[in-house]
């Protein structure tokens, strides 16, 4: 079990290089990487910090108009998409096409392998993007910048949890490499990333609003991958990406709408 050795920098680099455009950790293992998967939520911290910086600059410039905040929402959501190589958006489109394009499991998997995007995929991408942009704009209006970090972290925590607790739908493919039971090390690493949100909230957020947003986010992170996986008997790389975006959208919406 050489892969089980604790290599924090190497594992974080693997997760960062796989989930973002940053030129690190390109040697993703072929036989599973549960240790690196434990760092998925920490990649969310990186993306959330970037979004926080954009929002802070908008506030610093005094750009509080509705138009400026809408642009801020677009910039943050587009920035996340570009920073992650559109990886999750591609997964969302393929997932929507596959799950709603057929009633048969094998046909769904076949559709999800097709690089072409159909009407279901386009609709899912457009509606999810609109929801994320509008919710992010509302979060900026409310000054709840901590919600941006929560959304990015919990979205990737959902992917890690699904990789560790759900079977793979295929016997080959990139998504299969992440599906494996974790040891204590990656589970603790991921848990610390989520716990860090409570530290952040203690410094910046009202307790009731934060705990409610977290509750909604954690429940969504647990339930959404399972609902998607039930349709095809397991997880694929596309379903991981779709889960990330759906959880992000739900957390952003909850953070924007809660009093």
C-alpha cells in the first residue's frame, strides 16, 4: 500500500492539479487516489478565497449598485468555471443528457460518454449558471462573503464523500480512480477542511444563518450524489462534476435567501 503513505504536499498537489488549471500534480494515479481525494475540500478553500478576494475588491471600490453586483456574480461564477477547466460544467451537461435522455442504464452511460451536448445538457447548464450568478449577486448584496467559501468547500466535499461511499458505475474511466474506501488520513484531512468553515463563520457570520446554511449544504452534499448514482447504479466522473455544481448552487441560494 505505497499509495497509503502520508504525503500531504504531494496529495494536495494532485487534487489541485486535477481539479484546477494550476500546473501541479499532473500525475494522477491510475489505481485510485483516496488520499488526494481528501484534499478536494481544500481545493474548495483555494477557489473560495479567490471569490472572496473578488468580492472584497468590489466592496473596496464601492461598487454596490445592482448592476455592479450582478457583474460580480458573473465574474465569480465564470472565474470558478475557468479555474476548474469547465470540468464540472462538462459533467453537469453530460449527466443531464444521460439521465434524462433514456430510461435504460446502459443507454444512459452511452449518452454520457458522447462528447456532444444535447438539449437536456444545455438547459441544465444555463439554469444552473443563472441560479449561481443570481445567488452570488445576492450574497454580495448581503455582504455574506463567507457563503462563497462554504459553497466551494462543500461542493468538493460532496465529491469526496461520494467517491468514498458509493460504487463506480463503470469498470473503467477516470472517475473510477477516485472511488475507493479512505483510510483515517484522507478522512481527517477532508474533515478539517469542513471544520475550518466553522472557524471562518465564528469570525464573520451570524451563528443561526451559518448553521442553517451549513445544514442545508451538508444534507445536499450527502443526498445529491446518491440520487444521481441511483439512476445508473454508481458514480462516474460526470456525476462527480454535477454534484459539485448542484451543491454549490444550493449553498449559494441558501446563503442568499436566509434572513
